[in-house]
């Protein structure tokens, strides 16, 4: 999801840029943490070591998800599903 996709999905298009960025950052951190929880059950110690090495080397989240998708499971599809679930969760809270 792009930042703009997240902004639209959260319904915060009218917010100021600082608030939009804070919401997008919070959304990404939460969704990535949920993805890592799911993947944590699938990853070997070697996979985890490789991801930690990538992170130390400055890899982006997208690069790490790409590596996971190629080597472990389709992390991109998992991320999309988790993002959609999180959006639905947030919408439910607002009702």
C-alpha cells in the first residue's frame, strides 16, 4: 500500500500533512509488527539471522518483504491481508 492508499483508507485526507505522516507511520509500524509475528512462526533461526543482517545493513522494509516472499512465504500477500484487516479493525473502533 502506498502512503496515499493508507491515507484514503483511514479517511484522513483532510488532515494536515504532519498528522497524515504520523498516522501512516503508525499504520506501517503496526502492520509490519503483525506481519513479523505471523512470519515468526514460519521462519527458521537462519532466516531470522538473515533478516537481522539485512536490517543492520540498512535494508528497507520492502526489501525485507521481497526477500521473505522469495525465500519463505508470500509476505507481500500476507502484508496486504494484514493491512486490510487493520483498516477494518480501525473502522470498527470508530463506529
